[in-house]
C-alpha cells in the first residue's frame, strides 16, 4: 500500500512540473548547482532545551545525504510527557520514540518545488529513545525524570509524504521570498494534511531557502531552484495541519486514565535565520505549536539547528 501511494505521488509530482524548466537558469551571479559532482550532507537537530523544557516533542535528529535531487536519511524522534510542569491530574502523553530510514525525490520547477518521499522504521523501545536521552543528559542535565517503563510498544512505522512549495518569481522584487507550502503525510502512525506560508528576506541568493518545519518533508538547505544559498536570510511563517490520526497520542501516560483525544487542527508559527557560504550553511529556527491533544496544559515550543556541508 505504501509503495503504491509513493509511486502515485511521484507520478503526480513529475507530471505537475514537466511544463516548467526542470532546473531554472540561475540569476545573474548565481552559481550553478553542482549536480553529479558530489553529495550534499546535512544534520538537523530539534530540541526544546531552547525553552528550558523537556517535554512532548523533546528531541529530533536527522542525518541526510542529497545527490542529484535524491535524498537518503536517518531520523530519530523522541516524545515525552511533561513531568516537570504538568498540573496534577492533567492529561499527558506516554513516552515514545521513532527511528526511521527515509528516501525522497525532489522536483524543481520555475515556480514550484516538490518533494515526494517515504519512511520506514520502528516506533517503540527498539527506536532507542531512552538510551539516547540518557546519553544526552550526561552532557546537558535535565530536571525531568522520565519513566520509560510505560513507553509505547514496538510497532512498525511507515509513511509517505508529499509537499509542494509554490514561490514568487525569483526575478520579482520579492525574489523567491514568498512561499506557499501545502502537502500531506499518510502513514500507519500519523495522517495529516497541512497548508502554510512563509516570507523570507535577505540576500538574493539566500531568499530561495524554504523551512522544513513548514513543509513537513525532507528539505535540504539549498535554494528551491537547486542553487546553493549564499549570504544571509531571515524568515517568519505559519501553518495549520488537519490531523486525522496520531498513534503517538493515543494513550495517556497514566494507564488508569482514559485515552487521549486529538486536537484535529494544530497550528505552528516559526521564525528563523540562516547564514550560507561556499562551504555550506547554518540555520536556526524557533517553532511554537498549539495544543495537540485535549487537556494539554500549554502550547509547545522547540528550537531547530541545521548544519549543511558541501564537499
């Protein structure tokens, strides 16, 4: 089923951009993307340490390689209850972790940038969430003491993702700064669709970047056109996602309490800044999500750091 959905999305994406230039000509002074001349590597680290919390979406790490617009990656995500700040008796989530291998194909057109991908892995103890958190806390102490004994059990984790970014003309006064993002994630753990927008300012060769936190899809830190970003940029954006399923948010952390009930509309606001040079780029984002389940006592924030290297 997953393979069939992924194949259908690839056909849709390739058909919808075939009338556009596959790789638009660079702007004056913009260097060509060196396809076929090596790989691009990047590391993304999400963590809520920025807000001095250790809860909910607590940590995410992704290591990925991109060559000729084909991307392979490994992702680990860790989710925990709020044991430090949650009011007594409040609903909360059980600990959970995901460990996924991913593959994605990027399609680039003159005004649209699309990503089609698939992920396969495991949710549960085999994703090594407890071991990763214990290791990190040796260097970054935390007051939270998570009881991992009741974490969600092992289960296979598979999904397909499609995201499309419609952007302003690179030769317009806004450059590639205005982006509309929309897409969906279909899997046995999560099913949701999303729509959002961002606006980016900065150097002409850096405004073509897009935020992974608003695309909900693998997004290498190069311009949407495929050209390497050069210079600085900063952006602000927001999105809303309609959630039909989230198996990570089914059971309460207290087994005596009823199952959690989803919030089917979840908002996200993101601000961020990047600096890019010929060696690669560094990007830092701060994101805030509205409540994801009924009774969640607060919204949630986290930071995201990306380091990208060209060689």
